C-alpha cells in the first residue's frame, strides 16, 4: 500500500487559509492532491486537515483516491511538527510495516504526478530506506562563524566554472518517501540510507510568504 499524506491546517500566519487560497485558478492544496491522485504508484491520498472550511473545499475536488483525516488540534498548532501529525495518523491507520508513506506538502504545487511516479521507481530500484525530492543548487555557500565566514562547498582559491561545478542538492519540500515502520521507529520522515530524487530547478519554490505566491503563480503558467 502506497499512501500519499498531505498535512494542511487553517492557522497559517503569513497567508491566512493559504491552503485553500486560489492559485492559478484552483485552491493551493488541489495541485498536490491532484498530482498524488493521478500518480500510478499511489493507492490512497490522505489530506490531514483541522479546518472545516478546508475539509469542505477538499471534498469538492471529487478525486477518487482522496480521503480526509481529522488531525488533532494539538498537532495543528503553530509549533507543531509535520512528524507529529504523521505519527498521529499512523497510530490508527492500520497500515503494514512495509507499506510506504509519501509525505507531500501542499506548499509545493509544482509537483507533478510523473514526478511522484519517477521518484517511486527510483526509490524501489535504489534499495535505499528513504528518499526526498530536491533541486540542484550551484551557488557558492558560506557558513557564518564568530570570526567571519568560511566556505561550505567550494575552494574560493580555485573557483570552479559553473559547468564544472557539481553543486549541492537542496530539499524542495515537495515529496518524501519512507516506510511506515521506519517513520514510527525513528519518528522522522527520513531515516536509514537516504537518497535524493532530483527535480527541475523551478520546483525549488515553496509557498511560505506572499512573494512566493507571486513567483509560483507565474511559474505555473509556464510549466504546468
């Protein structure tokens, strides 16, 4: 059983009720719900919500694989972790230890069904324990120290050309895969031998602030 799990809540501070705010003609959470529903590898899509308004909106999508889970208020607070609601759901979901949970975040609406299927196929072939989606960054990073800064991913005395620079993989927050057993045991979305599934650079944006909304809406017009 492969379950897509999308946690949403009504208490967003930066953009009130952002999960159902209209983005490119649809509520924000619709885009990841639709991608998960359309992915061949996904058997069930769970949207964990605490808001009646969000639940009504989600029900209107009429997606065949979609179910709503009522998340507890204590796991929908400003300081609640995503792991807390994942573990809450898994306590009563009745899933098997080797079933897979795909954590998908509504704030990454650029995720597509083919991305989820591609990531799943890569995960199965890899033999890894867990995997995250990410994008390749080719910026030169520096770590702030008390005495100044120090380079993280390159030698500033021998600055590489961009085309020769491997860069870093940054999580884009869109999708994570792990087994039910591992999530419960480690209380974390990632564990064991971890792999990364690279997605296009335009998927790097997560909607957290108002300016992200403007950028992502324009990108969606070109790429979706």
